[in-house]
C-alpha cells in the first residue's frame, strides 16, 4: 500500500462509489488496473478494504505516522548524512548523540537512504617469507605423518583472530595435539 499516494487512494474511493451505486472490491481492482496500467499490480481486495475502512473510521486516507515513529525534518536528515559523508566510519550511536536523535531513528534514516553500517576489519599483511613458512610447516607435518608419529584424527587446526574496537587483540593458537610429545608444533602470534 506504500506505493499508493493520497490522490490514488481518493480515486479508489471514488471508484468504490456510494449507496446503491457501489462497486464490489473485485470490480474496483479490475477498474483500477485498467485505469493505471503503469503501476505495479499489487493492488488487491485487502488493500481496497483497508483504504475503505480507514476512510470510514477517520474520514481521510492520508498516511498517519505511528505514535512511535519520530518525525524528523529534512534539515536534520541532511545534517546527519553530511556528517556521515565527512567521516564514514562514525558509529550510528555517535551520529545519534551529535544530532540529538534516538539511535533507532538514525538507523531507520540510514536504512531509508540505503546506507549500510560499516565496521573496520583488520587483516594480516602477507610477508615475503610467508610462503616459505607454510611449505616448512607442511614438510614438518608430512614428515610426522610418514613416520607414523601423527594421525590426521589428532590434529586440531585453528587460525582465527578476533579484533575489537577497544584495542584488545586475541589471536588463537595453531597446535598439533598428539599422545606423544615427539612431533608437537605450536605457533602463537
């Protein structure tokens, strides 16, 4: 129903008619689609029923903002978007504080304007000797497997890292676990 403007809703009410000249909802849907073939065919009997019920209950068909929906003027939206344009990594909560708006209102404005939240992600740079270290690790692993000192079922590999915005970094270990300590390789960053 969001694609229907106030004037289109009034036309629908006129198509419904009144009293003994009233049309059924099926007739109104057919007549509306014939009159407005350029609009998407989303109009159905339920939409007609809602428009008619709103008119009978309230006496008008314009969209009424919900009580929880904050009304934000265009200048505030523009200032919010300009602040985001100047510093794209500004968190939504900071934008809300700076513009004296609710956090959820800022998120709704950003969603309406098709802006997506962005969180910086730290990635590890590949160094020149990284391929050599990988080959060395694979050779060590293959040697242990060939000498029957290691079974693939005993290996636990983890190369995960978690980065937080407060500066604390947690790098997990990469470890080969065995029953015997003959061929244990561990690496920590």
